[in-house]
């Protein structure tokens, strides 16, 4: 009996519970006309024969609502009637046909996720400020253009702003639950904008300084061409100046310690000869993001900085292009649609400096053969598979050649003397890359990359001295020295990254990859001239294959709007010639914004580097030998601490930073004379360098340390803007085999580094810009201490490596732009002066004994005096 | 207009060269100590100072008023050297084979400079053979020989060819480079022919305690030697093979001097000259011992 009662009760209860749930599934029809919430609730009670109870103060009963569907279940009706009011319905267990409505504040908000796109180019916009106007909650779009922000349901208003773009406001109801797309239109053409999105990003703790390519037209190199590599030197962490040097120097590091990614492919060269141009056509570049600290874990393999350059995807509604000409050459950019999902971006550069330099070199400097030429070509196909999935294929090829050759002949008594020299530098670089990206859903983003690249650098010096009998033409003496430095790298690279973003407060990044290198570093010296091509001479006897694998994991947490932390590690494994090196690189960054306009950042990063560039240690012909870590040469390692304070309010920004970077296992040549020096010793040329494999025996490893303070100031005065960046630093090296193991200054140690720029519109058609750069001179080793040997001979001793400092480096650049239209094309004529007061800044120097006065001097060689430049740009 | 354009281009595109005075701050002259000695011979130490090459008003001077002592490391026996002439200090007692010595020089203007060295043991050579070979169209002398290495110590060897006519033979490298070796163990030189030096350098790292065979080639014009006749191998050449066993400090010093001769410090773009490997603390120069063996070349 008891059992029966229990069974009956359970059945009754179950029916009751089921009945409660089934109440919500009952389909009823309500009016399809707009009416108040109160009216709909009354109608629902009558039609569904239920009782609805609620507190009138919690519900806006007067709000008018229109149902999209008049016939649906009760739950759907309640959701539609009470939309935007944060009301939850409950069914009390004791009642079968009663619904209680209660207020739930959590239902007031929702997280909106979306992509922000440049209306003009179709490219994602990074660093867009997204602000909820009601709560003042903010976030920034990331490097995918992706944002996520919490806002009030129904009342929320989101404001999208980015300097240089029109601000857009969108109401919350217009956003769907899927990933929404927001487009921003460029505001106006601002050729010299100073406070870019990079400052905003840095201010609120987004790592990396983003360089907006449209804004760099005044920050050109000395020959009037827009130059990405010149623009990054406005960063306090990058050294200004260094004429004639390719690459750049970041916080005490050498130029091979910078990872430059071009569409995800690590590049070994970024400039053409003597910095005449960079390899990037500025108009084709969408983003150039520079990291000098706070390194994201997905980047590795270099010690000092990361520069991530991405090309534009290409608009899918019309064709656009830009052509730029100057005295050295021309470049062209074209982009447009091939279909509604497929677009292209092609760019190229061609030099014509040879056309007028060659006759001058032949006529005025007696060169019988000369070549100065460079070119680049990039092509990208972008396919938008669906709104959240994209695939791109990019190819690049570029090369440089600089060649100078001359001979001279002289008759003395009955002998003929013939002397000649050939100096040649050339490099080539090409790659093919595949990039894939997909938003798997609103929380997961997947990216992958596959590429192959080839890089070659060749330096050659050939010197000969022959003596003939003038009458018989018999050879009396024949001396020849042919020196070749050859560096070739073949890379195959594959990696994948995964981002998980469950909400706006937390993000997980995971990834891994593999990079296979084949190096062929070779130096050969012969006393006969070799007429074979370089590849045959080299013969691959110095080839080395190495493999690099890595995995990383990173957590980005924003527990409150005042605080953000990035933390993670990267573990890598490097194999070469049966030897494996493994490293784990922990990294952590804190960002704290205690009050509006103020931000603090503290950063700790470890980095490892498995490839090295050995450079000709003196100022002569560059060798640029890229070599890998081996079983004898350990990878280089760096530990980096930095602190930054930033204040930014409206159009004023002040930033102060301090850093310390320590290096381990640095490489340098032990004995540092010029690799390409042809020594004439009683008519016999003496090669002092040997075959390729000996480079390991010729180098030493050591440590280094760099410390610095950096100051950055930017201010707008109406439409005029000025910017000042200053760095005070000291960088030293310590090698056991060099300088008796004592610390010595780094070759590019620069105590003071200052970059000041100012620009202003003169009228609506003219604008003016100026820039002044100052830097402490580079160091060099000078042997001026003379002493006597046991035999009484006199030799020179250098009392320390890099014991002498060149004079400070500074120059003033002036620039004006005239903007006009030709038909539908936007045109710009640029006129400028590089080094306006003709300062002869030394590129290198050596001891010179004046034979007439028997006086020892420093002979300084400068590269670029005052240089006017003229350029023309047309865009459509 | 065309000329103006050309001038502008030349101005723009040519490198500019100008000379400035060298200003390196206050120059500090250092004590220079030169002593390369053989066991069985009396000590001879030359003292001088270094000078700033850019300062024409100063000269290298001999130091005649220093205190110079040599300490035998094992017995701590001190020998005091007396100044004899022109900055040279001598002792009547000879250095001994296999001993370790410490040199100390004190002077009020230069402070105290010191150095250590060890006297190497005897050299044993066997199987010396010479031949005239043709290389690159020239007749050259090839010398093959064996060194019997002492297992109990680390040995450093330097060899070259010297003329029998020379009474006093310098052991320092010279500007005249005419030797090359195809032995892969030698230092500085390569495994390729035609890289010439004034001396050959090798350590016993790869043949310690064994009998080691090596060879080298002399490009010195055979006809220059008295009675030398490459067409008649039986005729005696006026040459000696000289093999030196040197202390490690002297070995490093001689090697760096050799490399210094192969580079130039003046009138070239080389702004990073070779560092000479001195073993003097608080000074420049060399305090090193050697043992030499001379063998007639036939």
C-alpha cells in the first residue's frame, strides 16, 4: 500500500514537473499588432490560461513591442515580449500554471564580437578603439582586426575610432550573435601624422608599434622614396642614422638579431645597397608592426626585435594603384579584384641609377666596368573563402648588384706595370608563401603558414699586379688575389597558431612550427683568378643542414580594465650535425593603467637565436656570412628587462622607458682585420684567409650587455605636429680571446641617439616637414701605440678593441609636398634636401700617413653629402 | 645644364674623404719588456717605453733605471739583473732547461710589470729529407722531417729556413713570406698551396708524445742562395732547417706578430688591426723561452 502511494505520488509529481516544463512549450497565438508589454502579458494569461506574476517596478510595462511571430510557444513569446529588459521567468514548483517574472541583471549585457575592416582596402584594422558609450568600457581590435566587448542589451552603443579614420557609432541591437563586420572609412589624407595608432596601442598595453603605411610619406630615405625601414627608426628603441648600413639596430643588438617577417617569411636582407631603398614597396604594405620588448610568444629565433610586415589583401570592388618615381628609380603598386572573393596585390621596383652613374664612373673615376642596380617584385593572391576564412599565396623576388672594376697600366723604363681591382657585391632573395586563417567559431581562430625561401649573398674582390718586359712582352711578375665570400641559405618553414578567446577577459594562444635551413657559408682565396661562376667555385663543400622546432603557449588575461598580463613560454629544439640544442624561453608582461591617461608596463623576455651573421669586422667590402649554430658554436641567448611609463591625453604624449638586455654566446671574429684586404708584400699577394670550413676556428664567443633610458614626446599644435625621441644607452661586449678578456664598447655603441621631427601644412596644397637626427659616433679600433720588438723593429698596438670613437653623426632633412589632382588621380610632388647643411658624417675611417708631410691622420670616408631629391607619386 | 646635372650627380653619388687630426685623449705610455731567451745563455732583457705615434714630439726611450729581477718559480731563487747599456739588463747566470721563471720589473713611472714563462725541453728531429719540386711553374724546395714529441709536456713548435751565413739569427717573423705547408695541423696557414708565411706554427695537440711527420715548401728563389743550383740536386744549398720549441707565451706572441705582418694598420680600410699577444702584465712585450735546433739542408 505504501509503495503504491509512493508510486502514485512520484507519478503525480513527475506529471507535475513535466506539466511545468510542457507549459512553456505550449503553442499559443497572440496579436500580431504592436501593443504594450502589459497588454501582451494580459493577452497571454487569457489565451494560455495561466497566471503571470511580477513586480511592476522591475518591468517597463509601457514599452511597445511587436511580435515577429504571432504563433509560437509561450517561452518564445515571453522572450520576444520582454526583450531588452533582463527578465527571467520562473515556474514555482507548487504551481502548475503560474509563471513568475524576476529581474536578472546578468541578462542586461551581452558580448559582441566582430571584425573591423578598412572600407577602402578591405584589410583588417589593428588598434581600433572600441568604446561602450554607456559604461565607458573599452577594448582594441587585435592584429586580426578582431574585437570583443561587453555591452548593455538594447541600450548599448559602441563607438569605433582610429586616428585617421571616421569614427563610427553602432547600436547594440544591430549586432548579431555571430561575428559582425564593421567597416571604417579613412578620414582624410594626412601625410605627416605623428600620433598614430601605434601610440594608442602602446598606451593601453597592446604590444608592438604599428606603423600605418599611409602616414609615412614624409619619413623618406635620402633619395625621396617612402621607406618602411626609415620609419621604424623614429622608435626610441631603434638607432637613427648609420648611413650606408643595411638593416637596423635595436637596443644594443646587431643587425642580424632582428626578425623581419614578410608575410610570415623570415628575411635575411631588408635593404638595397647602402640603404638606397628598402625591399618593401610602401604602398603595397598594409601593416608593419615593430616589437622591441613585450615579444608575443609566437615570435622567436632572434634576440633584439621583431618587425612583422604584411601586404594588403587587395580591394574586391575596384582596382587601385600607385606609381612613384624618383631620381634612383620607380616603383609601382596595383591591387584589385579578380572575382568577388579573389583579389590581388602586385608591386615592383626598378632602379635606373645605372643609366647616369655608369658614364660618370667611367669618365670621372676611370672605372672600365660598373653596375649599380636593384629590383624587387612581390605578388599576392588573396582568396576570401567565406566571411571568416581566408587563404593567400605570396611570392617575392629581389636582387642587388654593385660592381666596380678598373685597370691601369704604366710604363717605367723598360717595364710595363699593370694594376687592377674588381669589387663586387650582389645578393638575391626569393620566396613563395602560403597563409591560411579561419575563425573556427566566435571563440577559436586558426592560422597556418608554409613557405620556401632562397637567399644568396656574394662579395668578391679581385686584385692583380703584373709586370711585363716592354720589349719582349714576357711576364716578369704575375700576382693575383681573388677573394670570394659566398653565403647561401635555403629555408623551408611551416607553422600553425591557435587562439582561444572565450570572453573579453582571457585569451589563450598555442602554436608550433618547424624551420629547416641549409647554409652554405664560404670564403675562398686564390692567387689565380677564377673565371668560373660562383656556384661552381663554392661547390657546396661547406653546406650545413639544420632544423629548428618550437612550441609555445601563452595566456593573455585582463582581469580588470586597469590590469593586463601576458605570460607564457616558448620551447625550441635545434639540431645540426648530430648535435641538438634545446632552450625554453619564458616571457611575462604586465600592463597597469591605474588612472585615465596613465599606463605602466613591466616586461621580462628571454630569446634564443640559432643563426648568426658574421660581418667583415673593418669598414671594407661587406662579407655578410650567415652561419648556423653548430656543435662547437652554441646558440646566442638574451635576457631582456624593460619598464615603461606613458602619459597620453588628447594630442599630447609622453613616454619614459628603461631597459637592460644581457647577451650570451655572441659571435665575433677573433682577429679582426679586413677579410678583403689585399696585402702587397714585396709584390707577392698574401691571402690571409682560408677555405670555408675554417670560419668556426676564426670566431670567438662572448657576452654583452646593453642598458638604456628612452624618452618620447609627441604633441600636436593645431595641424602642426612635432615628435622627439631620445635614447641614452651604453652597450659593451666581453670576449675571452679579444681585448685580453676585458670589456670593450660595442662597435655601434651610441651614448646619445636623438630624432626630432616637425611637420605642418602650409596651405591646403602644400605641407612641410623637417627632421634632425643626432647620434654619438660609432667606435673603431685604432692602433696608435708604437713599441719596439726584441729585434728593434717598430710595431703598432691597439690598446683595446674599439678604443676610438668617430665624430658625432647628425644631419637635417627638409621636405615639401605639393598635392594636386590630375583627372581622377591624387598626385603628390615631393621636393627635399637630405643633409641640408652638408655634414660629412663618417661611414668608416682608417689611419692615413700623408707621404708629403709624414703626418699621421684619421682619414674619414663619408657617403652622402647634401642630396636634393625629387619625387612624383600618383594614386588612383 | 648638363654639366650642372653631372656635377650634382658626382657630388651626390661620390664618397667624400677628409682628414682629421687624431684625438684619443690622454695617452699613457707603457713599459715595453723584450726578452726572448735560450737555456744555457745568460739573461738579456731590453726595456723601453711605448709612444703615441701621432705625437711627433716624443720618442721611444730606453729605460735605464728600472729594478729587474728574475725569480725561479720552484726554488724562489732571485736573480737581480744589472743595467749594462741602452736599456739592456743582463745577468751572468744562464737560464736552465725545463725551469719556470717569473720576471718582475719595477719603475717609479710605470709601476710594476711582470710575466711568467717555462723553458721548453730539447727537440728531437729525425728523417730530414729535401727535394726540389715544381709548383705553379716555379722550382721550389720541399722539406720533409719528423719531430719526436715529448709526452710529458705541451709543446709548441715554430720552424723556418735560415741561411748558414747569418751569425745571429732573429727568431721573430719577418715581412718576407715564402713558406707554405700542406699539413692540416699547422696554424694560420691553410691546407691549400700558395698561402705563404715567414714561419710555420704547430702545436702538439694532435700528436702529443708521438713521432710526427710534416713537410713544408719554400718559395724563396733557389738561385739566390750561395752555391744553390736547382738543376743540380747534389750541390749543397746554403740553408739550414731551424726548428724552435717555444713556450706557449712566445708561441702566441710569434703567431700574432706573423699575422700583424700580413695586415697593415696604415693607409688601408682595415681599422681593426691584429692584436699582438703580449704576456706582460701591466706592460707590453714578451718574456719567452725557446730551444732551437739547426740542421743543414743538403
